[in-house]
């Protein structure tokens, strides 16, 4: 769930709700048992006071066969304030178009609209979820009676179209196009329904997302529920109640919500083979999520929730006791999300990695999968829980946008110890001290990639030979180490420039091949301030560049002097080891 987008790159999710799951009365049905309201600490969960036509859990769970055709019709009319009459003949149905929301009493409802839900032994919630949008528009029922093409059963066509969309998005172990969530929680009907139905039935109604973190296994229960058609057990905290969460979301004016445990197929269901296939695309595109503060299970400490930061969060679970929490916990709710929002705005790879290294996940590769949206990936690698961390990291690096990859080349201070020298391995990124970009707030070039030959390359300033001195000693205590860069001009005369290394990795004295950053003129920034400032020192190996370390000029003036020397060749494409 790139935030605020559940759909990668698209404005799909309207808002993110960081939900605090509070202890409530289990089995409390919507609009029922009003005497229990006082025992519920979360004010917005005590009762539903809005105008969204939602049905009670008891009614939603009632089989349509128990109600009969006339009973289903009666319940629909009661919930929606309509007044349909009924006839069994499907011929000569006198449909009437009305400008009012409530159809006139003379409107006739065909028997074939309700009968399939009885024959399939569906419950009322399922029928309500699928028929709700048609109920207000009498002409909508004509689609169910049309003998031409897919309009007789539009859901079948939309389901096929949705399956083709997801299949086409997945190729060669990567997700290459926008993928919306597979299911949404319809709060009116209290049912998890397919995305393809929601988006067409309620065009323009953006879903919300609930972000939370998973508690330990001993603190949660696997609940079989009609909300998802009993397709898989829903793991929720033992003291949480989905009915109460539903009431709170309805009170916020929401009709569709994405909640992972209901909308993302979980282990233990009757179609486990489908989960493995769905997770390849569903897990990388939508994260998991919230709870208790300092533990490894805290929302602030979970790997998946890092990508779920939004600029417009709403904190759920607020009690009526003068705010949600007090003291340090309340301050943390304000402080930490703001810090994470700043991280998003800065677009720094190292800021993201610094936050992720302090987070935990049940599966080690989840921390890598949770970075895909944060790194401006050109595509998203599919999820494989059995994959090694090193392999997952390589897949993510290959997918990362070129302007993000270049940050690893020019600012990470040492060669990688994994499959590439130009960037750190996953172990280095998580264990070693990470650098800062400092005042650099704009793109400094690209590290491109040629998939066909599995090669990475940099195109920018290039100096064939520069002598670095004074940066080999790392015995000093902190601070920048200062040295000299000696370059021969076109006449062969040596020219010295002041350089520094803001890290503790030694650069032995000697001659190096140098790669420089590329910065285009920008109205907001001084072009010369960034030009010729940052450099990577390395050696040639098999016609490729093998990184050793990085350094920078001490100031913009030294960078200008180097540029005016004219020895740096611009726009050189250099392949990287």
C-alpha cells in the first residue's frame, strides 16, 4: 500500500486509518444491544449514527432461503427506503424511470433478480453487497434481463476482466503495471467483495485503508466469519471486534475499506493453493499493518507499515476520555508519523533504510518487500516468502528507479560485498552506518540498467585518472577527513583540489578512475553548487568500473575550479561492477 495509494501510482485509497484496536464486547451486532454502548470505550464504536444504509450483522448473516423472495425484497425496501412491488413474470416488466432516489410504488421487481441468491444459498449480506447499487436505479435491473452478451451476468464479465488485468500485470517475476487491491470490505453489507465489483458499482467512491500491526500468535484468534464467506480464518487480536471497527468506520462516512485480514487471503483456508498464487502480486502491492508501542509488534516497529505512511492519516480507536491517549504515547503518535512523512518528502534511499533497519517482520524478506514503493520502483518484484534476503535485495535493486540507485553509488562509502561493488549488500545496508545526503535535495544523475545483459551503468562526468591523497588515515575521532585530489591539466601540469570524506572508510593514496554526479540547471538551486562536487573513486576491471569509495569537493568553489579545468569528460557511459 503505497500511501495514500493502494493502487501503485494511482489515487485509489482516500485515506489511511491507523487503527487502535480496543477491547470490546464480542458478538455485538450493528444497531443491536444498545445497552452495551456504555461498556465500549471507543466513542465512535458505541453506536452508528450516520446515513449510510448499512444492515445489521444479524440480518447480513441470515440465509436468503430462510427469508424467501418476498422476505429479501422486504428487507431491501426497509434498509433502503424503497417501495418495490413484485411480479414473477419476466416479460413486459413495466420499468419506470424516476428522478427521485426512491422509486415509485408501481415499480416492478423481476423474480430473476433475487432468485439466484436463494438458489446458491447466499446470505442476505452477499445479496445486499451485489444488488445495492442496482436497487436505486430501476433501469439497472434491465442489465440482469438483457439476453445479449455479458450484461445478463455483468459480474462474470467483470471478474474475467479483473483476472486478465492481474495476469497481464505479472510477468517474469515482476509486477509491471498498476494493480488495485483484490477485495474490499463493503461496510454497508459487512462483506468482503471483489474490487472489480466495487469500482463499477460505486464509481467515484474511493476506499479507505486500515493500517495496523499484527500481534503475536498467542494474542490473536483465527476466526471463521461470513464476512469473507468463510474462505479463510481471519486472524484478529483476541480483544478486538470487527463489528465495532465497522461501526467506527461507518461513523467516519466510509462505505468501502481495505483491511488485510479480510481482503488478503490468509493461511489455513480451504483453497490454500490460491493464496500462494495471489500473494505473488497481492503482498508486494499492499502491506500489512498496527498495535502496542515499544514491542516488536508495535505499528511503529513493523516492516510493512513503513510504506503505509500518508500525508492525511486519521487515528482510529479514540476513546471518549479526553482524547485517545495521554502523555508520551500521545506525543509519539504525533511525532513519529511526522518524521516518517518528512522521510517520504525527502526521497532519500538512506533515510528509508535507516527507518527500516529498526523494524521487524515475521518473515525476513518482508522488510525488503516493504521497500518497493518507497524506492520509486519502476516495477515491483513478486513476493516469494521462501526467497533468501540477498536474492530479494538484488531483485529490488534491479527494480529501483535509476535516480534512486545513483544515491547508493555516490553516497555509500564502501564497495558492496554482495553481487555488486557499486552498491551495498542487504547485510551492509542493515548493519553498517548509513550516510546522509546532507544538503543535496535534487537528483544527481542516474544509474541505469540493461536487462538483456544484466548490466548496470552510470552516464555522467568521467575523469580517467586522479590522484587521491590524505584520506587513508581513519584513526581520528569523527568529523570530515580532508585531503587533496591531484589532476593533470591538458598540458600535463598537476593541479590540486581540496577534497573531503565524510565517512570512516579509508581511501589509500593512489591513482583512481573518477565518476562524477550530473546535475541539470534548476531555478530553485544553484547549478554550480552541485556540479562537480560528488565523486566515486575506483579502478578499471574487465572494462568495467570497480568502486572503492566516495569523496566530495570541500565547497562549491573547488567544484567550479575543477569544472573550469576541462579535464572531466561529460556524459560518459561507464559500466559498473
